[in-house]
């Protein structure tokens, strides 16, 4: 908490710190807590907010206060839709669901995350590209160092697995690893790193994911490699084969046998469900399957407007639709939030996410790692519900802002032959970038 407050103050008073705010926020959840035993996110909270969310939330609020969220005009539709979404979810959650502290806290998380996203996008859309790349490099460095810390914690017996964020559960840590991981390829290209550097970082991340024993993490890791290298060229096929070979070598070493066993259980459960067989209550995936069925029944019963946001409202709808004793969510963002928001609210939320995706550099560009990250997170959300992680909203706000910078650069190149004849109308020392900046600003 003290560190989060320090980061807030530091970010407010320094643009240089704002550039590194995301990396600092992630680092504060790793390195000061390196020898601490893991603590449940349900326990490590203050005013309903998990302590793990504090550093990035503080950084996002500081950026909003410092930069006044001066967004490019192209964000007007996205901003309007987020306001409509907040009004809609307030009505279904707080007005219809009841004015309780839990409902208000759960609803407030959405406008707060939207502010974090827009603040990061506004800030990074106005910085220099070289400075933005340094920020991304810092994030990747923190991730790789965090993975090393996680492996060291596991080897030393401090943790039951290689989770390197003691106040965040391993599924949340895995989400952050898979989300940031594609930027490794971005830095490899933009910073002209060696192949040895890239494969060393790849190995660190793969080993840490294997020792966290998360099925979703292994699936996400392979999905990143496939999406990034998916090109029907000799180079693309060689890269894919090399990455797959690395995964096979690690899998064959025996250090990730527990993760492989969990993946095998997914296959067994899926086959039983497709063949119409009933699951045994002693099976590891029984609880998850029953929660999923209950969530589908809840979504069907609350099709139009949902139960309202939050576990308190969801439980009421769940127990009306299902007789299963437990009442946790389904571990699937799409089904759980469809049940909470209904078709009206969930469609609005998906449209917001699609617009954010379109703000990122296209898959055909050199900066395709941004969209690869988003697409893999869309896949990961079928296995978890961490949509309210402030890290997610800060991260994609940062990437959207950097993508805007590349868009301006492309416009400059397109304008160069048109504007060069008019340079004589400016003082001799006026640079081409100054002219294009004035032109692009209307």
C-alpha cells in the first residue's frame, strides 16, 4: 500500500516516471514480496479491492490527474459507449440489484478501469516512439525477471508453484504473463536483439509457466507463438517449428509433468462431455463443468438485462436457475458476463472491446504483437474472468496510444511528397515533422 502511494506521487510529478509506470506497477507486486508466502486475493484486500490491483490503479489515476486525459478525436465513439455502458450497468447493478457496498464497489471498478485505459492511451499517443519503446522494453524485462523470481521461489520451497506475485493467485499471474509475452517479439525486432537473447527469454517464460501448473497458461503460450508466426512462408514455418521444438524439449525434461497431466485431464473431460457421459463427482473438472452449466442456465433465465454485476447479484440468479450447491462463477468471461449483463449490456461491452482491438496496430504491420496479445487474451478469457484487472486496461491503453504514434508516422510519410513544396512558406529552420504536426492537427 505504501509502495502504491509512492508510485502515485512519483507518477504525478514526473513524465519520465509515467513512461515506466506500468513496469513499476508490475515490479511492485514481484520484487519487494519475493520471499513472502502466497496470500489469497480474497484475503489480501482493502475496501473490497485486491491489494495486487493497487500499484497499477495508483499509476493510472496519477496519469489521469497529470495529463487530464486529452484524447485524440478518434476516441469519441469509444468514450461515448463506455459512458453508456457505465450508466446501463449502474442501473442493473445498483438500482435493480440494491444499493449495497458490494454492488457499488463492483460497479465502480468499471469506470475506474475505463479512466485508466483512456489516461494511458492519451499519454502514450503524445510521447516519442523511442521513449515508448523503452517503456515496452522495461515491461518485458520486468516480466522475464519476474519469471526467474518465480522459478527461484519454487526451487527454494517458498511457493507451491512458480507464481511470482504472492498477493495474486496463479491464474491472474498467468494472464499477465501471456498478455505481455508477445511484446518479447516486438522488442526483438525493434531493438535488434540477438536470437540468443530471444530464446533465453522464451525459455524463462516457458519454464515459469510450466512450473505454475496452469493449463490456460500453457495454452496461451502456444497460442501466442502460433498467431505471431502464422505465416505461410519458409521463415514463418521455421520460426514456428523452432518455438515448438523449444516447448517439446522443456516438456520432455520432466519438470513440467504436472502441467501436462492437467492438460490431459482437459482432453478426457471434453471427450466424456461430447459422448454424453456423466462426470464423476470425484473428477477434478467436475466442479468447473457444473459451474459452467449453472452459468448457462443463469444466462438463459436473465437473457435480456442480466442479473446485475457482482457475485452478490450473480448468486441470486444462479440459485434460481441451478440446484448446484456451490455458487462461484463459471471461469469463463463470456458466459459469466453474459449472465450478469444480459444480451443488451454484453453486446455493448463486446463492441467496446472490438473498438479497442481496432485501435491496435494491424496484424499486417511490424507491430502485430499488439493485436496478437489482444487476440490471445480473448482466448484466455474462455478460461478465466480477469476482465477487471487494472493491468489489462492500462496495458491496452498504452498499446493503443503507441499504435496511434505509428499511425501518425504513416500519415507523415504519406504527406511528405505533398507538403514538401510548401516548406518554403515556413522559416528555414522549421523541420518537416513540425510542418506535418501542424497539418495533422488541422
